[in-house]
């Protein structure tokens, strides 16, 4: 599976779910279960590599602004959700997290920003297909610490300065 096919599957299942993250995960499992096991593992590798790439202090700060706080787990689920938003939103958000102010449509912190189940979709599909747990993917492990310079998430002035567009749209 190449990158284009990965993003097409993400986009089609998100659109069919009308943006609902839980429905998106269910549809993603169904779609992946139509593939062969090796293709499901390829999808999982694409997902995992993007998930790891999104492990940055700046993106965590953006998640903090959007969600009005983001624990370790909440940031993990946010990264899964961000992948689920598609290539343009994901790449734009990783490149410049403040750009999410323009890239995101409506955002409801009660529903949006939590794609935990998306992170398990490939594993579930693989298990449905094979009856076995997915093997190690061979993707480099996530770094011990997020990339970049740490931010003081508790300091609103720091967040407002670092993410002016997000702050104005979602917290201002």
C-alpha cells in the first residue's frame, strides 16, 4: 500500500462517517478487513509512522489550546484524530500547528480531537482477518520525548503567543 492509498482510505471512511470519530473507526475497521493481511499491516505502518512524526511539543501545545488541556493520553488520542482528518490537515498541522486554526472546520472539544479508536483500527482488522494479534510493524519507536522545545502549557500567555490564530479562534 502506498501513501496515496493510505490517505484515500482515511478520507473515504471519514467522509462516510460524517466526521464522527467513533463511526470513522468502525468504518475504517470494516474497510481494512476487506484487504489482505499484508495490506492491513502496510496501513498500520503508515499510520504508526505519522503518529510518531506528530510527537512534537508544538503540536501538543496546539492540542492543549484546542482541547483546553491535554494529558499524555489525550495527546496520543489527538494525534490519532489528526491523522483521521486527512493528509492536508495532518501535514499542515505537523508543519505549523497554529495553521490548524484555518485547516479545521467546526471543532467541538467534546467530540473532536479524540481518535483513540482510530489507532486500533488496523489491529482490529488484522485480528478479524487472521485470528492473530498483529506482529511488530518494524517502524522505529516513538522518541522518549516530543521533538522540539518544551512549552509551559499552564501559561496562557505562552500559548497565546506561540499559537495566536488558534488562541484567537478557540480561546480568545
